[in-house]
C-alpha cells in the first residue's frame, strides 16, 4: 500500500500529541480526560482505516468512556466480526497513540503497512463506521476520527450518529455478513424476536402473569433514548425509563448506572426507596453494554452495606440464560420435563452432542459457578477479565454463554447448530421440538452476538421471566450469592504484579501468592485473588467467604500484602 505521506502528515499536524501523557489501549480501548484525546482519536481513525483495508471489510470506531465520568471520553475499535479489535493490533494502537511527532507517526503507519502486508485489493468494503455516545465532547472527537479515516485516502468514513456501543458492534457485524444493518434494522430484529418468544410460552408454567413495569435506570446516558425507540415498536414490553439524561435529569454516570449499583449495592439516584415500589428494576451503564437487575427487599440482611438492595448481577443473568437454554435443549432431546441435573454430554437425536458452556472470570461469585456446574450440569470455563477473552472462548461452543459479574455479557451460537435448528424449525410437524428450535433461533436473533448489549439483555431476561412466570425474587432464589468484598490498592507500579491461571493466581512476585494462600487457608470456603486493573492505575483485590465479615477481613489481609 502506498501511503500519501504528505497528506497524512498534514492531516495529523492538526491533532498534535498533548505533552506529558502516556496512552495505553488497556483492557477495552483508550480512556481519559476528553481534552487529551483529539490526537489519539484521529490516529485511531487512521488505524481503523488500515484495519479495514487489511481485512477488506467494514470496521468500526466507537467514541465512549462507558461508565466513566462525563468529562472523560475514550475510543475503541470494532473488528469486522463485530467483536473487539484483534489483540495482535492493540500494540499498534499504543505505538500510534504515543508517537511524539508527525514523522514518528508516519513511521509507525509504514511499519504497520509492512508488518501486516497491507495491500489494496479492490474497492469494496473499505469503510469505517463511526459512533459516539451522548458525551458533550463526542461531536468534536468524532470529527477527529473522521479526519483520521479520510487521511488514509480511499477509505470512507460513515458517521452513524449517537449510538450505544453494542449497536455499533452489531451494525459492523451485520454489514459484513451482508444482512440488513441499519439502526432501524437493529430495533426491528430485536423487537420481532421478542414478539416471537412472547408468543411461545410453554404449557406447564401456568397462565402468564402480567408483570409490573420494569423501571430502568439508564445512567443518564444513550441507553434511554434507544430504549424508548425500542419500546415504541414493542408495545408488549412493559417498562419505563428513568435517569434518561434528558434536560434536567442529572449527569451521566453520576450516582446512577449499572457500575454504580453493582459496586455500591445501593439504589441509583432517582429511585426513592421510601416512596417507590421498587420490585422490578434494572440499570444500564453509560453506553448500554452492561446490565444488572435489582429490587428492594424488606428482608433484613444485616450483612450488607444497604440492608435491602437485592442485586441480580451478570452471574445471575448468565445462570438464568443458561437454565433457559438447557430447557430448550432438553426438549430437543425429547425429555421435555426439565430434570434438576441435566447431562451435558447426552446428544440430541439428529445433531449429536451440543457443546454448551458458561464462560466466567475470577470475579464470578462462587455460588454461581457451583450452581451452573452442579445443578445445570454445564461446563464452566474461566478466562481473564475483559470481553475479548470471554468472547473468544465462548465462540468455541455450540452455545457459549459469557458474562462478567459486572453485567457485561451475551451468548454465541455456532453456525452449525443454527443451521440444524433451522431445519428442525421448518419441519411440517409443529410439535414441542419444533417450538424449542424456533425459540432458540429467535434468541439467536434477539441477543447481540457481537458483544454484550443491555437492550437485548433486557429483552432476554424479560423473555425468560415470562416463560417461567417468575418474579425477580424467584429468579434470585436460584442460588444465594456468597458474600464478597472488592478493594483497590494504589501502588507505585502495578505492572510488577503478574497473574496466571486466568488471573486466579499471582505468578510474580511469588511471595505474594504464598501470602494470599496462607490468608485464604484460614477460612473454610474462602477465595481471594489480586490483579492489576486494565483501566485504572490500581491493583484490585477480590475476596469471597461464608460471611461478609470474613470476606471483609480476608480482603483486607490480602490488600495489606499488596502494599
Ligand atoms: C473494561 C472491560 C470489562 C472489564 C473491565 C475491567 C470491555 C468491553 N470492557 O470495562 O469487560 O470488566 O474493563 O476493568 O472489555 P479493570 O481491568 O479496571 O478491572
Ligand atoms: Zn460500558
């Protein structure tokens, strides 16, 4: 590929590197104060364009800082599959973002072109979709991204407007699969699948209850507007949106949103505990790729910070989804009564063994892992934190369900399994088996198979609750979370801590793991680990035990070892 060096140099000179900053792509893209970001975002525009030429497909660039405060912003790239940027390209991001001047910048670009053997093959598909969340800094940063894409001549930038992060991922994925990929297609696809599933309740779970409205905390972010759009074409969805961020409704991520609720275990702003009937609530994060549910219970839970918030986190969501999937697989096997322990190795007549697994991280509550293994009889795989790791692992199964405890997750179906389901669903005989296949096909349309998506997550949770006729209390009763505690420790250099075995163990310094082991040994059923954060300059500590008190002191003991 011959680069128009002068053109590129001139364009980049308009976005100089701010002095004294070191950028790092981190777990999920660059994130920092918005004022520092124009050069980084321009350069990521260039990289997204190069990635598009290299793969001859549409790539994406999303401007968001998720659940971070409103004055921050960030950028992440979307690969042609709709997933996160290939890990092998992350180092290019760091090199580009930190190149001190135009000459170094051009050199890095040349290095990428040579290293990846990037060549122009045809004219098709060289395109970058750009999206941004509702942050006020988004519009001018999007302009910088646009200039970056266009500086690689011949690649088109398409501004898709204000979107949730998962919408942009979905559009990139669909566009490369040559299926309808506009925002309105997104809403129609989700809505249609939800209607199909609502109409396919099984016999045996009783008459459907008319649920109370779900009250959704939209974190004063982009999810609010999008949820309202979805609602408009899905009247059977019973919900109301709060913390929309519309005029006068509060600040993005300020005391609201999934990250806040999950970490603080108290209701978000705008949810008045005394005057509200908070029986069915959910929180999205600022870019709507995370989802948690909660309700307020009058039960006294002396162990918790807030006596009454009952959190249904990513682990509970994964368990709910996995149980539903196993229900359908049981029906496909011809055993329509859902027995407590299923046999994951039993095969489906006509297909063979369906490989189903739940993918978790070390943060998954131990009680969820036990339930998935022992009650659902499913394989649990553990990967390091970060969607890219979970997603990659989930893709190895016929149905791979992944969730982080923080509420980010989705599930993936193998093409092979979907194809077989199509055949079963189109059979003339419309029995239970055909229904189960139709359900799973609708689910595969409704969940966002590119990345975790709070909107499709809500539709999925509501579908399963309707199916089982369950309140949030009944869902919560699937298992009881073990008490846990998270702490963060500021250290001089967090990179001295290296982990292994999917972050469950410290590899270096070895003395630290020995100290953690001896702390854990004191408490039966206790578990603890530490890992350097990929998004903040801290080391994170997690501990879990039979009581909150023990979890707290175990976390403290481990934190002291980290200093
Ligand atoms: C990012 C990740 C999230 C992970 C979190 C961990 C994506 C899209 N997001 O938000 O999955 O849980 O970082 O943060 O990958 P930490 O490394 O600071 O603990
Ligand atoms: Zn997010």
